C-alpha cells in the first residue's frame, strides 16, 4: 500500500513539474459531458480513436547529430500536379519537378533546376513534429517542408550522453542521480544536421515554436553564415530570446520563489526514478489533464479532440527527458544574436496573449530586437497557439511564405 501511495504521489509531482517546466501539453475538455472515472476513460478512448490529428506522414529520413544521436525527420514535397495528395503522390510529384510530362523530367538547355524553398519546422518541448498538424495539413503540397523530432522526442533517439548515463529505473526510490543536461546550443547543432541531410541546398524558411524557436536562435548563433546565405524568412512562435528564469507561470511571487528553489532537486529525484514516476503519471492522468490544460490554452472552448491530442503529446515525454532539458531554459539567452543575424531577414513573431510559459512580453522583446518583423499577439490564446488557433498561425505563416517567394499568393 505504501508503494502504491508513493508512485501516485510521484505521478502527481511529475505531472506538475512537467507541465510547469514545459508548458507544452493540453488537458481533456470533456468533464462537462461525462460523469465518473469510467465514463471519462471511455471518452478519452473515443477521442483517441476518432481524432485524425498527428496522422500526417511524409518521406522519412535520418540525420546524425555531431555527437552521434540519430534525428528523425520527414519531408513533404511540392505537389506539381496542383492538387495535394498523400505523401507518396506528393513525393513523386516533387521528385519530378516542374517542366515534366508523363512522369519524365525535362531539363531546358541541360541546366539543373534550382532547389526549391524548404520550410523547416522545429517543435517545442514535450511535443514532437505532429504538433504542427494543422499547419502541415494546410501547406501540404504547396511548399516543400521538413518536420523533425528534436532529440529525445518523438521518433528521434535519446541523446548519446543521456543513454550512456543509464537512469535508475527501479521501483523503489533511491539517491537522486544528476541527469546529463541538454543545451539549447546542442539543439541548434542538431537543426544544422537536419538541414544538411534534408535540405542541403536552396533557400530556407525556419519556423520554431517555443523550444523550437530557441533552437533556431541557437543555430543562428553558431552558424550565422548559413542564415545570411540561405535563410529567406523566419518565424518565431510562442518563444523567447532569454530571461525564462524570471517567468512566474501565473503563480504568486511567494509560490514562484519556492518552486524555483526546489524544482532542480525535485527534477533530479524524479528523473532518477523514471519508471516509478511514469506509473504514477498513468494513474493520475485526470489530475494531470487539468494542470496541463491551464498551461497550454487560453480559451475555454478548445475542441476536446485537439485537447486530447495535445495531452497525448506530453504523455509521450518521459520524466527523465524533462529533467535533462529543464536547465537549458534558464540558461538560454540569445538576445544579442537576433539583431545581428536576423536584422535584414523577413520575420514573423507570433504569440498567445494568455501564454503563461513564454509570455507574450517575450515576443514583444523579440519584436523590439527585430523592428521590421511582423508581430502578432493572438487574444484568448495560450502557449499552444498552433493548436488552439491554427487558422491564425497558418494564415500569418502563409503570408510570410508568399512574401519571401516560397509559394504563390492565394486567390479567392
């Protein structure tokens, strides 16, 4: 019985820490239409089976990071037939290229066709590439895109250093083991590896949400020549250039001070007992749902299917991964990089006004650093604005792509 209570408590703690540290998930908005735990469980299963979110797939590939970690990505090619189809059709059409007839490529005067613009999407913490579902669906076939899973997320491998450490996973809590941290600069080098593998030539548009935006900044700080030579546009969504250690998460000042004091130690303890915590998270899923909803959405009428989809994303992120990544956010500071590297590049900066994780004031700071960028603050939107108000995000992103010549202007 004591062990049962211990892993339940660990689950609640893990869920709370994961939500506050990442802020990248959603609750299930079905409490008004169900009664009792059994009914809620059935409702979640029904949403899981009916929801199409995260089902889009492209041509798979793997990149290898500078430390040997394998990174998974997918490519959606341009549909040259003029109608978006499945991944196979889009890939075949993209491979054929313009100026084709009967499936054969024709080269004019023997010249090689210029590489198309590639839009590279980088997702946030505790998410994976499927978080871009709505934007991917809208742009599918219209522009070449690359979606990738950051290390230790989705289908990408755990970091080599983290695997070598081998976290303790026994059923009984033991001494906390310090996790091997992941740095934002490492994520920037990971993005470089993905670009080298999936889009080695041609113009680029870089799009990053939350941690993904920080990844783009880290890439720029380490490879400024790549940005100057190849990047035609950039979009920062719900992200920050620094000072994340000052974020209050919507809590009273006393609570924030206490949380910051204990959080590193709690994360180390939870990360060292990952199996115990994961058992607890499964048992306390309904409690976690309420917590994560608060830190993901700003409105109360989120589609239950979308909310459940987002919840599944965070459920797939182990607590030891949360522990490994958390220190990177307080250390992240790329304020000096932005005005130097992105000054002359068309940019979109977008955030939800009710974002408690990377507050919209952080996007306004980025806007001050890039005064020529388009700054969009979405009312009634939280951290997961890409899922909560996908039409706004897609519309502004499409406008950026038109402006930089990545795709044709929409008509009608």
